[in-house]
C-alpha cells in the first residue's frame, strides 16, 4: 500500500524568483549609476582650468589674457592671498575668480586691501557669503540664467560693449553712487562700486563672458577687455583651499569659516534634482512591480483531495472565523439547488421564495419547522442552532425525495 503524497506549500519566494523579479530594476539602477559616473567624469574634465588665464579649454580664459598682453597689460597669476595683497596697487586690476571660497579672515584682509590700494577689484560670482564683507551695502538675489542682456545703464564700458552674455548672481546696491547694469528681472548682474583712493569694485554676476568659447560672441570681448584692461597691471587671483592663509587663526580640527563644510554643498543643484527624480522613479518602479490583486486563476492541484476533506477544511475555516451566517447560507443554497429539480422547478427559480415555497408546501406532510424559515430564514445565533439547522435541512431534503 503506497503512502499518499504530501505537498509543502510556501508563500515565500525562491532566490531565483527574487532575482527574476528584481533584475529589471537593478539593471535600470546600474545604467543610471554608470551614466552618472560618466557624466561626473565629463563634467569634472570640463572644469579643468576653469577661468584660468593659462587654459585653452572652453571654460578657460587664455584668449582674453593673450589679447590683454598684446595690448601691453602685464598679467600675473597668483594663487595665494598674500601674493594678491602684496602686488595690489593703484595701477593694478585685481580679478578674484571665486570670492565665496575665501574664509572670513581672508575676506577681511582682502577688503582692507581693496579700500586702500586705489586700484580696481573685480569679484566674479560673489554670493551672499562674501558680499557682506567684500561689498558692504550690496545684497544678493537669486541667481538668473546666463543669456544675452542689454546694459541699460550709463557705464561707458557697458555702453560701448552693448549686449553681452551675462547672468548668474544678481545684486541690489544701496549706495546712491553705485552703477548697476545688465538687469535681470529687476536686479543687476553687473555693479560698479566707487571706492576710496580713486579705485572701484566691480561685481560680475557670472564669468561666462571671460570664457574662451564665448569671447567672440556679442560684446563679450569688448566688456571683458575694458573691465580687465583699465590698469596697466592685472592680478589674476585663483583662490585655493591649499592657501596657508585659509587656516590661519583656525583651531586644529575645525573647518575654516567660509569654506565648504557640507557634502550637499559640494553637489551641484542639478544633481540634487536628479536624485529626487531617481527616487520618484524608484517609487514608481516599486509600485509597478508590487504584488497586485487580480482575478482568481485556476490551477491543477498537486494532489487529489477527497471531497470530505475539503468540506471539513472549509467547515473548520468557517468555525475559526465564527462565520455562522456564511455557513448557513451555503447549507441553504445547496439544499434549495438540490430540491428544486425534484419539485419540477428550473434552477434559476431555486432561490426565489415566491416560486420555491408554494411548490414545496404541496410535497410536505409532517414537517415541524417552517420551510420558509429553514430555507430563507435568519442566520443562526450559535453553533447549536447551526447544527440544528443542518439536521432540519437534511430531513427536509429526505422528505422531498421520498414523497
């Protein structure tokens, strides 16, 4: 005698099933990661020599530097604050490429030099972190896109240059003697502030007109040469975090004030938006791949199950859930379905009291219970009443069969 086969059913997924479901999402994430790394590599390569007068890259500034040299302007590239302040004078233009990179102590030192040297200082892309010290009385507004803008001011250099590619930081000067040019939504992207000793400070919202790739467009070359070539000497200051003056007076282990100390501040705003879009895409992919409820699908049973076992199992489920109403409804429906053909009724009339009860009353002789209560009555209130209902339905069906 052979043993009955048993089957173990589990709702957990096998490793192969997990891999099949997840490999599509993992492939998309891998492609996005590879694309991000490649894009970051390209972007980092693009910033090589950014605004460097020795660089011939698209974002370098060698073109304007060579033209200035040809016009007799001497050019000196410095990377430390000490070199910049030592060489500054009345006959010097000091160009600071990234003033926001300077610490608070460096900014104070640079501002003292700006006010006493009598020369011109050009601050490129100075933001809120440096304006308070380097350009008191000027507030920064949100940045604007770089595009062709008209001067809309009386500054001779701007009038001669005409339209240029400018944008970036926008400024709101308070001083009445300040000259504001190239407005963007009501705020200026170029501001000239007179200083003591005959000098001045120029706030340039973006460096684009100094780039090699843009110098020959619009009036970029004219404005760049006039701003940078107003004195016989040009100091091109490229601030660096390796400058010794950046850590002077800072306790060991602390980040110098004014330098970047947050990971997110190192991430360009475009990448933050990209990460947000990636997170949204991941949520949508999770919703798409999540388990969804749908219509029941019939499948062949792995083993043959006796009808009595299935009935007993279903009864146990009803009992566990105290579903006496469902159990009584199943018993009554089955009884009505079986006795309807015996009474000469169609199957669709088996569950209609007005059709079933008259035909049933003519076949009954000695039934204690009311047929209407048995077949269409309320649900039993306890297990004993449910058992009694089952016995009465069984007796009713036997009487119909034997009558």
